[in-house]
C-alpha cells in the first residue's frame, strides 16, 4: 500500500503549492486534491510530486457545482460524460491514478440514474484507461447526501462491471454512519480503488477519536489491495506530527 496526502485539507497553514514541499519533507511522495478547475495544473505537473486522485470537474462553474451535488443521481449522462471528457486531459497531464465522482444530495438514491451515467461513461473510461472512483459521504456532515452507505455503492459498481469503475472507501464517513465493516471491505477489495482516513468523530488525525486505525490498516494490508491510503483530516497539531499511526502500522519509516 502507498500513501497520499490531500493538500486541500492538510498543511492548510501553508500556501497551497508550498504544501507539496511539506508533504515531501515527511517522506511521502504523492498528493491528492479536490477540484482541478481552480488549480494551476502546469504548476502541479512541474512540481515533481506524484498525484493519486482528484475530482472530476469542469471549467463551467455551474457544471462544476452540479457534479458534486447530484448529476449522477439525476441521470444527467450527457453532462456527466462532457465533464469526463474535459477532465481527462488534466488526468493524463498529471498522470493521476483515478478521479472522484460524488452521487450528490437532495434526492433519494436512484441506482438506475447512476448506472445510466456510468454506462454512458464506460466506453470512454475503458478506451482512455481512466479510473473513476465513487465516494459515499456521511449524511451528518453532508446533509441530505443521497447514498451514505457502502453496500449500495458496491452493488452499483458490480452492476457497472468495469475495471475502471471502483469505490473510494472513506473510513471516516462509514464510521460516522455506523457502517464500517472490515469484512465487507475484504469481500469487495477488488472494487475499492482508494481509501481515505480521518478519525471519527471529529475528522481529525487518527488517535483523536474512536477508530482503531492501526488494526484497520494492518487488516487491509492482509488483502491484495495495492492502492493508496489517502490522508484527509484536519489535524489538531502540526500535520507532520500526526503520522505516528502510519509508523505503527508499518506504512511509514
């Protein structure tokens, strides 16, 4: 397993691009971020850091907003594919490993609409070698999120049936929902494309809440998973002082 640091959330006391240097100082060589439309892509590409994931996005502000607030759940396949086409050159320039998509909020989860968007995107994903990862979010922090639970998303991905469509399993979000299940993770490890960690409650660094991250990471390490463990938390102290759990879990020297 590899490590990735979300620099939209971490090292927030530095200028955004200076955060890359701070990550490198910690012995980690990969970052991730959220939207690409508000970033200097050339600067990121020239930074010498690897990039794991970022959000599928658009330079059209309304489409950018709608992508995280319900396009997939509304079945707006044409706009979904349009944003994907717009994001692929960024993905390739940054040699990213996956792009995040969100189901959105405001309506009951509609599997048929989500599947419609994924089926429309699938030929392009497979032709271009681009991976999409779908992320459930808890509906406590993100009020009204349409699908906060893991199982329906696993079911959706199984039905989409593509090696380029996987799940982002955020351990924080699933713990907030009372939905975290290491056995479910193991059963579905083949369709998990990324993990996020933050302690629950609080969304601070592991060790500040109730999640046993050392055991959890070690259990994931017993599977065939060889992707990223993404650090996405708001630290209660300098970020470079929060990595003790990674050393205990054997992921960082």
